[in-house]
């Protein structure tokens, strides 16, 4: 199976944001993109076949979700995560970020505070500020091993602020790579419950977990607080379907569900494109074995990167990867300014990882690398970076 993931596919001039916009966005030339979180792998063949059959049908009129669409979601999360989702809980949206925008608009008011945990997926800050709400930052802290932990004392302080109305939790965490333990999740739930804070759980990376770690859907341990949790999931990261634009928003509470559905309707976001349900059903119904092999390959890529960094860039610290396919690397020991680090990657190495500072000030001096690519591309990028750092001496 590894030969499938080892195959290099030319994505240039296909409208790929990752490949066709990288030079423009990063200000370089012929950059190797290791930034945005999509894979350089073909989606499972069953998905390609299903989409091909849909294209052959030749009619792409207004589309609705069928019972089979709901069943694919329900069965997937039952099999993979032991989560029993009721059909009526499920609402669909074009993506998790659009859904979070609508959730903020529906359940908070102007100038309300929304808790996030930086360094964190940068659109969280953007959607909060674009909707004229306030970021309440509960910064993660690193332990002596470099792994990230939650500062619960600070979280309690933020949650007690009168302005605090919502928390957006990233689980598994992007870019820190943490898969939160049950005791950590229960404490988050307790704090939000005691302070009447709506907990929005972004679980888009839930299927991408490694090395004995287990993703725990919040609703499976929420007990009496379940009605005040909304969970965002999608097949996009799992099966490389971001461009198909579909996500599953799980809202058990009927009142909140109707409010959110009404907001989606007002925004014209209730109906899917013709291909989205087809892709999701095929992925959830038939993509399990493909995903199992993918996880092996990404973990091997991570181990390769750790070994390479240890041998060639010993001052770079690679954070332990428990979940996601995104490696978080600390370059602060090189004592480079933000601009110097950017220039080293872009102008000297010709590689474009995601700069750490976009995830918050706590990420300055770090970079995030996408491991969901053929090993040859990853090796090429790492060799370029090692050469550029070697020239610093």
C-alpha cells in the first residue's frame, strides 16, 4: 500500500491553493509547499469511483441529503469512535470554518468573549475578530518534554469573565499535535458547565490519531452538559476532501439545533453541491482500510522527520505527534528573528512550511510542516532546510 502514498502527483496548474498560490502567498519562487493542511495523496479509489459515476450521470441539479448520507456519518462514528449519533442531531455545512462563523453569529453578541487556546489553528482568531467578538486567550504551556498542556487556572480565569460566552476547542489540537486525555476533556467540560459557556468542539482531525492515543468525542463523556456542546466534524482532513466542501455539525440540543439551522438557511448554506454527499458517503462507507494504511504512512513520515532532524538539525525540537498530520517544530535555539527564519525557509531553502506566529504569538520561532505527502517530497524539503541552516555556521 505504501507505493500508493509514495507516488508523486503533479498538482501544479490544477487550481491547487497549496501548489499554485504558494509562491504568491510566501513571496518566493518554485517553493516546495509543506504548509496548508491538505494531502498530496489521491482520495480512496472508492471515492473516485463514486464521483466518476456521479459525473457520468450527467445531471447536477439541486441536491439534497438522503437517508444514506446520514447513515454514513452515524455508522462511521459508531465504528471508529464508539459515538452513537442520532440522525436528527446532524446538520451539514460547506466546512467547519464557515460553520464556526455561523455558530458565533448565532450564539454570541457583538463584543462577547470567545476562549481559544493559542498557539491554535489561525482561522479561529480570524473568525472571532471578523465577527467583532473578542479573543480570550488560554495559552497552552509546554512541559519539560516539550509537549503541550492546558493551563486550567488560566482557563478558569477566562471562563469567569462576564464577557465569556463561548469556547472553541481544537481536539486533536492543531498545531500542537495533542490528543487530549479524558481527564483533561472532563475538566474543560466542567469549567464551561459551571460558567454557562457554549463549548464548540472542532474535531476535524479526530480520525488522524497515532501511537496508541485515542480520540474521545466530547459528547461521549459530557453527560448532563451534552446539550451545551456543539461538535464540528468532516471527512475533509481524513480523506483529502476539503475542496468538496462538506462538514457534519452535531447539535444534540433541539433548541440550539433549530437556531443554527435557521442561521444556515438565512446564509443560503443548507443545500450541498451535487458531489459532496456522494464523496462523503463513499469515504465513510468504504474508506476505513485506506485510512488505516494512511495512518501508518504518516507516522512513518513523522519518524523519518524526527530522525532526520536529530541527525542534521539537532537544535530543532520536534514536538511529539499524537494526532493530525502536522508536525510542529521549535527552531528557537537558533536565535533567529521571525524575518530571519522566514527568509531562511523561503529564500534560502525554497520551502514553505506554515510560520508558527500565524497561530499566535506563542508560535513565534516555530514552524508547522505537513507530513501528508510522499516521503521523497518530505525528504527533499528537509534536505533543503538542513543545507540552509548549515550555511548559518
